[in-house]
């Protein structure tokens, strides 16, 4: 009797250990360069919460913000390609190094306004870009677009025309088209500087400025180094949430769970946009209060910037003329 009891006990023990192993969650990391409380960081955390909820705890995503995991987005992308990193929220700019078509949706002066961009991203063009990312050999999966406002130059001197940009060294994202944009404006592009190192590079004189939206200019502290914020609004570069096909495969995430991950990501877009709108205003107010000199441009001055960068449409957009036309067509409604 005692023997039978012992055997039953052992079997039960083995079974429960087995069950415990089976329910052990799959843990994956998400890399984010922005600080806690930044709209994309909040959206990443919301994404992680939704994934855990939808997969009933099978998948747990740990969000590493502030660039603590990867301070450079190109490095995060490389890690995803080889399956060392599960997820990242990055700017669309460096993703174009893997999927060049992405440049067609971030050309300078492409959108009339924010609503125009969202009509494109949430329509056929935006979805086809996400599909192209997955279809490319990059091993990246495009999950969702987020807002990032528009990008303007911030410099150590006042500038109101491309002519005055001559001689300035400007940090730009790691993307050939963005590099060319700076060259066409007569300045010198500098790449290879992550968003957390811009401030120190301005302070040490390696660069004379950079370009970004209000919240990045504010939260990275760059406004303390480059006082002039020029309202030239040259690009709208969306943010993108990505997954790594290789990492998901390595972690044995099921196809059904990948579907749930995609759903969860889409559901966080409206959340991010709401947070973005709040933060954009807050950051603008904060830097103005701290003494940033905001330089508005007249319609004529703006046109000079737009004209200077126009050759990019031929140099980088000639293969994507149908996409660009479609975007311009959508723009007629705005
Ligand atoms: C910010 C994006 C961030 C980029 C950064 C940059 O949110 O993802 O890393 O620009 O310029 O607007 O590198």
C-alpha cells in the first residue's frame, strides 16, 4: 500500500513539474531609445501588457527603455535580423536600409499635414509597406506605425535659408536619403551618432546641431546645447514597432500567438497618437519656457528649403513614382 502511495506521489510530482515547465512564459525583450513616459515608451508598455493578456501569459515582453539595451537603432535592427532581440520600436528611417521602399513614405515635404500622413499610413500604402517589410529578406516584421510629428532643424545659430546652412555639421539619422537631404541643403551630414549622444557631440563641437521633433529635442536635453529651433518641418518620419522573425522562431512562438501579437500592436496605435499629441504640446511649451529661440519661416523661406531638397524625389523616388503619386492623390483631400 505504502509502495503504491509513493509511486502515485512520484507520478503526480513529475506531472506537475512537467505542467509547470509547459506553462513557463516565453520571455522576449523590446528595445526603445526613449525615456520612461515618452509616448512610444508608454505604447511599448501597453503593447507588452496587451500581448500578455491576449496570450494568457504565454508571452511576456520586457521593455528596455532609454536605449539601455541598444542605444543605436541600426544595432537593434541588426540584433533582430539575427534573432538576438525580439522587438524594437524604432524610427522608420533606419528601416529603409533594409526595405528601401520605406523612403517613399518619408520624403521631405511629402505630406500636407498630420492627417494626410495618417490617411496614408493607415490606408493601402501603409499596410503594403508593413507587408513589404515582412516579405523582404530582412527577417523583420512590421507591426504598427506610431506618430512622431514633424522634424525641424535645431542649431547653435539662427538660420532662415539653406544658404546659411553652409558649413554646418548636422547629425542625421543613419539613412542615405536623409544624408543626401543635408547635402542638398549645403551642410555636412554626420551619421553614426545615436539619439542619446547628440547633446554631448554638440557641446564638444563635433556637430553644430541636428534635426528632430519637439519631444526628442526636449527629452534628450538637446535644447540646452542648440538654442535655435528652425520651423522648417522638413520631414514626417513615422515610428514603427517591429518584431524579429528569427527571435520568435527561436523562442517557438506559435503562429496563433504571432497573430495575437500583431493584433495587440495595432491596438496600441491610437493610444500612442493620443500620448503623442499631449507630449508634443508639453515639450514645445517646456523648451520655449527654457529659452529656446524658435525661428519661424515665411512661406517664401520655407519654399527655399523645399526647393533645395526637391532633387531627392528623382534621386530616391524614381522607382516608387506610383506610390508617391498615390500619396499625392490622397493629399488632395487635405
Ligand atoms: C526620434 C525617434 C527615434 C530616433 C531619433 C533619431 O523617435 O526613434 O532614434 O528620432 O533621430 O524622433 O535617431
